[in-house]
């Protein structure tokens, strides 16, 4: 049996006459129909059983759209908020999950209080977007937990360290710890609290397979990924390492006419900013799906990045999306 899961940042999914953030930012009816038609086409191309969505303002409109495409089960754990003085202007957004298989339980992920203290967070904490935790019974009877998240963005373009494959966990922590103590990376501080809260919630899921579909708002090799996946980020004395692994590294990349000295293909960007491509959208899997685990129940048989619309326009279009869609296929053994 194969199950396909995906993550899809919808880029301002706001049904008219509603606006996002300011009164003038809204679609007219013709634009809205065009955007919905593109989303439908993209969802059909993804060919998924389960999809996690980000930037969901108009919850009911998305539920109807997905029901029309055969996704009978749809849930959120929050509602987008509007301005007090103008109820037709949204000031916050949510995540959502759509599934062709029954959602047996839905919860919001709670903050992990010790992680807030560890990252020097002061004051009242709330997620930028409350993550979803959904239990879904698959056709083979296996109950699997799916998480959907959209972590805090660096909207104010604060300074944040950029890491690469050569940086060790210790190097990352040493540099970032000073930034957290000196209070000059507030968005990163919140993002690390959010990622750590997800880590500890997922870690509690003993004997239950987990999948996380997300817009992390952070780059490949970032310390946010360490907080989300790596036991040693939270406790250097732990023997085990990763609670989650990046599904991208679990599949065999297709290389056509390979050169004997060719390097591994570069990972495609899922979003662009200031002319530079970044990987922000991910699917992470628990050890139950890890190809290195001899007791795995399934493995990644395919991984796709739908980015054709970004090749035409790297910055994206409001009538489409400014993110690529990511899909991975789980083949049960």
C-alpha cells in the first residue's frame, strides 16, 4: 500500500469580500475564481491522500474546495482572527489538514514550558499559527499521527545566522545562544520555542508513527531543524540522535545521463526572497519510516517538488502561490 502526503502554502487564501492585513489587500471575484482553479489543478497534480495547508484564512471555502476533490475529512484547530474595528480584514492565519481517510482525533499542539525557559522567552507565549496534531486511520488499519505547522517568520528581516552542511550542532548552538541572550533575534527565539514544543510532543508519540508537513520559515541546515528533530539539541548527553528525519534524504534522486564525477543534485528551492532561493517547506518522518531502521513499517518511495509556477515567476503570484508544493510517498512493507 502507498500513501501520498503533501504540504501546500496557499499564499493568502482569502475569500472576497474579505481582506488580509489591510483593507485594500483582497481579491475580486474573478481573481478568486482563478486562484481556486489553480489550487484545484495543483492538488490534482499532487495526487495526495493527506495534505497540510498553510496561510488558510477562509477555512470554510477551503473545506468546500477540498470536499469537491474527494477529501471528505477536513479540520483546523483555530480560526483566523479579524480586526476589532473591521471584521472583514483578517489579521492572522491558520493551518489546516485535508484527508481522504478518517481523522479519528484532532488536537492543537501545546507550548513546552521548559523550552520557553531554555530559550530565554519572556512574557506571554503563543504560536504564530497553532500547529495541528491529527490521528488518521490508514486503509491498512495503522493509526498514524500527522502534524501540520507554519512556524514564526522573520517578517522584520532581523539578523539570523545562516548555516551550511559543515557547521556542527555545537557551532550552531554557540552562535545562536548569544543572540538569544542578547535579545536581538526575537523571531528566531519564538521559532525555536515553537520547534522545540513540536519536538517534545512528537517524542511523546511512542509506538505511533508520525509525519510532519510544514513551512518552517527557516532554511536547510538551520538550528530550527536541529530543535525540531535532534535529541542532542535538547540534551547533549542523550545517546539517540534524531526523533525525525527529513524525507527528502530518504529517497533515491533520479539522475539522467550521470557523469562519473558529478556531484549530488542541488536541492530545489521551495521559496524565493530577494532573488535567492531557499528550502522552507519540508516533510519530516519518524523512525518508523526511516530506511535505516530494520523494523520500519514503510519507506519513502518517491519525493516530489512541484515548482513549475516558480520557474515562470520565482517570487510567486497571488493568483497561485509563492511556495512550491512538496509531496512524499510512503510505501508500506
